[in-house]
């Protein structure tokens, strides 16, 4: 199996996990609130954390979907800034990377 196919399979697996996690978070957030004021305050804190986690899930889902499109289009592994190849080591660790290490560091 080629490296891109292995990475694609990993991305698809991660995407599935994130989508399932996001559905679970949405279900929890839709549950009715408790009538007890102290319990409501605790639930609001929990909801805030869950909403931030959901936002992170959505961001990662978007990055993974973008990477999958690049794989399908054949331009996966090409830096969006300089056009050079992204090191395979970087793609293995961060498969949704859109830039090489040099360009990523320059952006910081």
C-alpha cells in the first residue's frame, strides 16, 4: 500500500472518530437542564467545555476533509506556500499539514 493510501486510511479513521465524538457532544448539549441551581451552574461550565471541544472537533474535521481532497486531487504533500514537497516525516506526524516545516516556522 502506498504512503498516501496509508495516510488516507488514517485520516478517514480519525475523521470517523471525530464525527462520532461530535455527535456525542451534540447529544449531551441537547439534554434538558437540571432544575437545581447548583447543578445548572455545573452543567453550564460543562457545556462551555463541551462547546470548545466541539469547535476543536469541527476545525480538525475541516482540516482532514481538506487533506483528503488534496490526496484525491493528487496535490497532497505539496507546500501551499513554497510549492516544495512536505517531508514525509511531517506528513506521518501531522497528515493534515498544508505547509513544509520551513514555511510553517516562518508563519509563526
